[in-house]
């Protein structure tokens, strides 16, 4: 009888341990919400198009992406600082697109509608922990890579790394498919820009 009770105790401990381990390994089913921020002063059409395609591809992977330029009608009346205070808690991760605009890293006043300096200052002051920097311009690599590694991703080549930095739970096939779509879209943007120059 004693051996039977001892055996049952060992068996039950093993079952509970296996269940606890499987729950830890289960992927988080909550959709990752991402705020993608680009300076509204950085309005080169090709860069805006590329950022739009990046947001679309992150959505295809399974994220819920909000691009700051899509929200300008909400942000402008109340200002960037107040909008961030009201909304930042609803995002799991922030993606910051590097800006070539000289005023983008300045301190923002309360009436300004540009989220970029507000988010940049939050990172600088240690108030934002889950973020990634993204560069859509290869020429920026030399300038910024020293300061923000390892959270700097050059798109499209480092798209997979960016997705993995946001979350490890996404399906590999969806990531690879989205990466191919992004590569194709960015090539089309580059080609159309070359035609415009001609």
C-alpha cells in the first residue's frame, strides 16, 4: 500500500510538472500592438511609401501596427505629447524610423503634432523600454549603427531581425513571405523614383 501511494505521488508530481512546463512554452496568443513613428517633417514621398509598406508587412506577419502618419488627424488637435500620454500604454512595442530632418531630435512643445521628438526623448530619458530603431536609408548605417546597436535594423535586409526583436512567436513562413513582399515593394518604389528622376 505504501509503495502504491508513493508511486501515485510521484506520478501526480510528474503530471503537474509537465503541464506547468507546457504552459510556459505556449506562445502568447495576444496580438502584438506596434506604434511605428516617423517624423512628419521627413516627408520624402519614397520614404513615406517605404514606411507604409513596412507597416503593411508587419501587419501581414500578425502584428497590429499603427503608423504615426495615419493618425495625424487625431494627433494634430491635441499635440504629440498629450497623444503619447493618452495612448502609449496601449502599445507593446515602438518602432522608430530614423529621420534625416534636422529638427527631428529637438524638444517638442505641447502644440507640436510630430511624435518623433516626443518618443525620441522618452527613449533618451529611459521611459520607453520596448523599442526598435529602423533605417530605410542605407546611407544612415555609418552614422547611427554605433549609437543604437543592437536595436537598429536596416530594412529590408534585417526585416526578420526586427520581427524577432518585437516577438519570437510569429510563424516563420509568414515572416519569410512578408519579407519577400517587402523586398519587391521597395524595389518597385526605387524603380519608380529612378523613372521620376529621368
